[in-house]
């Protein structure tokens, strides 16, 4: 999916340190847009719309940073660097979400759909969604995260255990472990090939490529269901996350001169944060979410 002026702005602002009041000038956003073939006017219009939506905010110097409306998704996305800290030993239990039929329409319903995919849930039966109970913080933390990401208040989030053998088998089959493993390998190969190809590439080309590919792989890691090893082997995921951390360092070096020239202190490669498809109140959208909710 093409990078848009809105997504580019959000992704660049995501590079700023969380604390310290750091921000980015308009001229940096406009120049970055030019790297991706975007007109200055398109970037400025997108910036004005994001400001009105409270997804970005302007400081006293007229510079920009992410706004409060982007915070829930950004917090979750930034955890891709520490996937291993987000899981605990799986003891065979499940977390269930029951959604009342007919409750919520339009964008509000879509936000709920996307929050479930974002946190690895799959539809087990009509209106009932499951995931393994292997995330740190348990049901309480997961309930809070789902709410922050837009799950409707009428949904019930609870622990579930004691499935019979038939139901257990159906639950375990909700995820395609082979497809997950293949995707890890393909992404790892793309990172390796990109790193070699960009060693002697012009700065502008390296900036664009690390933005596009780094964002794609980060999106893959963010949307990973974080399954326990008993359901899908985790070695490929862990290896990909480690490789992406190395690529992130490389990406930062590609963007360092550009951001430094604009007086921007950055902590990470601009990463494509377009994760929540079709949710205008969330952060931007890059790539289609897997169609796992009917």
C-alpha cells in the first residue's frame, strides 16, 4: 500500500523521543515528502487535518509532535523491540472476548474489530474471539489494552479454560503456524538483501528503502499474535525481531544527516505505523490487516 502524506508525517514524528518536548519543523516534513514524490501542498494539507484530528500537536515554536489521539496505538507499536518481554509461559488457558451482536456500527465497530486483530485474537465462534493466555499482565492488562485501542465497552473480556478436546483442537487451528514461519523467513531475507544493496546507495534512496522495508517488517512484528511455542515455534519470530533491531540501527544512520540538519533528535528509524486499517481516529494505515474477523 502506498505511503500517504498523513502516514509519512505520523511515521516521522514517531522517531522523536517520548519525553523532553521534542518536535519537528514543517520544513523537515515537507522535504521528507519530496523524497517520496509528495507535493509540499499535499504535506501541508495533511498536517492541518492531522492537527484538527488531534493526532499531531503544535508546540510554541510552531513545530510538530504526535498528539494524544495517536498515543494508544503508538505505545503498543513501540513495543516491537521487546516482544520477548510481552509474553509469559503458557499454561494452556485462553482469553476470550464476547461481543454482543448488533452493538455498534460503522467506524466504532471497525475499531473494535481491529483492536482484536491487533492483539492476536481470532474468531472461534460467532461473536466469541480467543487467544492464548500467554501475554504479560494477563486478562486485566489485555482488557485495558483492548479498551484503549477501541473495543466497545459492551464487550466482555475473560479467562477461559476447560475446553473439551474437540474445541481445543479448533482453537489451536485458528492460526496457521506454517504461514507464520514462512513469513518470518521471507522478511528476514528481505532485510539481509536490503542491507547489502544499500551499503553504497545514495542517501535519498537509502532513506526511502529503510522507511518502506523497515516499516513493513515492524508492521509484521506488531501484528504478530505472539503465540506460545506449543502452538507455533517462536524461534523465527525472535530471530526476525533481533534482525530488525539491527536494521533499525542501520536505518537511523541513513536518516541521521537529514534529521540532524533540521535540528531533530531522533531515536529510531521512521517506521510505518499504519497498522489500524480504515480507522481515521487511530494512527495511519499501511497494508491490509489479515482478514481474520468475519
